[in-house]
């Protein structure tokens, strides 16, 4: 019986999760929410995390009904992510590991998403679409690495949606992407936007610049509604993601797709991917906001896999890095 506690704080979510041999014992989190039209700054986000991390830690232990002595390993997000929030949470994890005299493990945030998705859905060897505010990648496992087949060459899909939400002054509560999704359901007119797929990679900055520039003109002239623009943006971005995912599946001979990351709980993205999978007689795996959105349990699960296969992070090596590639990690826990 192995119990791992995971600390996540790479962006605007602070989470502490506890995993016991594939079972989620607890997974509380808090979200730093800014006023409409604003993003979140690293320093303010770090301050938010510091103010509530001990409360979330206490809540995780209470909910799991365990004591610090029961925990075998302390895992934390090493990267990628925003520097100041990552540091604030890593310091707590390092301190806790030393106070409780437990081994420490630095976890790749992206691999945390993948391992959580595999655990919750039961997907065996899927082609992974990882979509969030900071990352957009198509990934497949081969020879002890998660190989990146395609990715964004500029901004992430979640960042594109979030920045467009600021243009329309859409609220950030519970998240700008969720509110865009709800508005898109009411859209009736499709506005053609640039569609930028370059081989296996995608580009979102040009689409964002285009829609930012034309939004005010089209809305003020009555040519379309904010709901139409949300609908059009979603359809275009998600079609690009489905295209590169299908191409990666064809290359790998894969019959499974797993969507992970914060944007992965978007129902419309899941619907579009499901249509593609059915046409290929493949199976789609996805989760809801409990496990798609950044959380501590995903770091605990990846830490559990790593710890069981012999990984450990010496205290002197327990730094963070804002740029930590998915394919940098040797995946020793998979065949």
C-alpha cells in the first residue's frame, strides 16, 4: 500500500491531492479569479497560493482521513508553468517533506495530466491530446518516453480562448473558457476565421489577432453577436486539434484518444473528437472538470507511478523550471 500526496500550483489553481494505489482519497483546490478583462499575474497568483495552501493541505488530510505518518512520498509540480506560483508551492512541498521526513519527487505537470487521465478512464495506450491554458500537444508513448507528435508553435489553445474572453469582457468565474463554451452554444452564425495547421503543428496567435481586430467592427455593425464569435472561434480551433490528433493516430496505428488538460473538459471538443473516433472505429476517453483542470491528485498519481519505479528527487535538485518538456522525462513505469 503506497500513499502519495501531490502539490500542484503551476498556474491559477492551487491543489493538494492524495492517492492510495490508484484510489483518489482527496483532491481539494482553490482558483485565483481576476476581474473580467484581466488575466492573472505571476506575483499575484503566487500570493494567492501562499495565502491558502496550508488550508488546502489541511483539507486534503482531513478528507483523506490520514495522518502525515501514513504518507510515503511528497510530490510537487516541478514545471512547466509560471515561475512565481511554481516556486511558492515547491517551497511548501520541500518543507513538508523535511518536516515529515518523507522522500520528495518533482513531477512534470504534463505527465501528471496524462497519468491521471489514464487512471480515471482506463485508457491503455492512447494518442493523447493535451490542451490547457499553457500547453497544446499531441502525444503518444513509445520506448519509455511520451513523444510529442505535434504542438502549438506560439500560444496554447486555452490562452487563445482566455485572451478572447478579455476582448468581450467575459467573466473569469469559474473560468473564461467555460463561459465561452456556454456562449458558443447559443451561437447561430459561423464566421470564417483563419485555419492554421502546419504539418503536425498548429498556430493560434494569427487567429487571435484576426478575431480581436474584427470583433469590435462586426459587433458594432450588428453583423454577428458575441455568441456567434465564441461559436466560430471554438469550431475553428477544435477542428484544427481534431485534424492533428487524427493524423497522429494514423501514424501510430492507435485506436484510442485521451483528451487531458483544462480545455479537455469542453463538451464541444469532446463531441467533435468523438465523431472522428467513430469514423475510425476508435474509442474516445475524457474526464470532467474534477480531473481535467489542474489538481493535486494528478501530481500525486504521477508521483505514485514514479516512486514505485524507483524515482526520487534529492533536496539539492528540487528546483522548478518554467520550461519542462513532456518528452524530457524517462517513463520507467510503463513497458
